[in-house]
């Protein structure tokens, strides 16, 4: 059975695959944001900039979904198994913030 190293002391040790995937997403988002900045510097048409901005928002949402799914599968499940049911309240508050 795989041992999860998570959430002890409010940190999380991620697997190499998880870290690589999350960093890959963030690097792509960073590139998209730099692209938008370049568009503004080149006086790009508003609609074109807005379309790229929407793509960044979608990419951030995908990042959040991936991270949230991992958090639930690892930290939340382990905390519940360990009797720390308050993690459910924390999860609800996190979801409320993400849904604003």
C-alpha cells in the first residue's frame, strides 16, 4: 500500500509525477501571461487579448482542478482516516473560495 506524505505541518510532499505535472501547467500559464503582455505592448486588438485572457483563466481552473483532486485523494482522505474530521470544513471553505 502506498504511503502518502501529505499535509503534516501544513506542507505536502508531492510525488515526482504530480510535481512535474503541476509545474508544467504553471509554466504554460506563465508563458500565456507573457504572451498577453506582449500583445498589449504591440497594441493588439481588445478582443484578441480577451480571448487569450480567457484561455489563461481556463488554464488556471484546470490547474486548480488537478491540485484539488490530488488534495482530496491524499490529504483529505488521510486526515479523515486519522480522525481529523475538521478537514471537511476546511475543504468546504476552500471550495467556496474557488467558486467565487
